[in-house]
C-alpha cells in the first residue's frame, strides 16, 4: 500500500509542477512570443521537471532499500 501511495503522491508532484511550468511558459509566450526568454524558460522548466523526477525516483529507491 505504501508503494501505491508514494506513486500517487509522486505523480501529483509531477503534475502540479508541470502545470506551474506550463503556466509560466504560457505567460512568457503571451508576453513576448517565441523569443530567447521563452526558449530559456522551456529549458529551465524541462530541467526542473527532470530534476524533480530524478529526485523522486531516488527517494523511492532509498525508502524501498531502508524498508527491507
């Protein structure tokens, strides 16, 4: 049950931060269109989401190893 709960929580975190990132990108696109700031923001949001995914995966592996 713990694994299922953690998977739901981790999914919620990814969805929540993806929505925030999409909102930031939407505002930047409305403000200046497809320019350098938008491209940098796309890379920033992508790196942030990738880092969050890796952090959650490492946390899951560490907790799983400590539970055994």
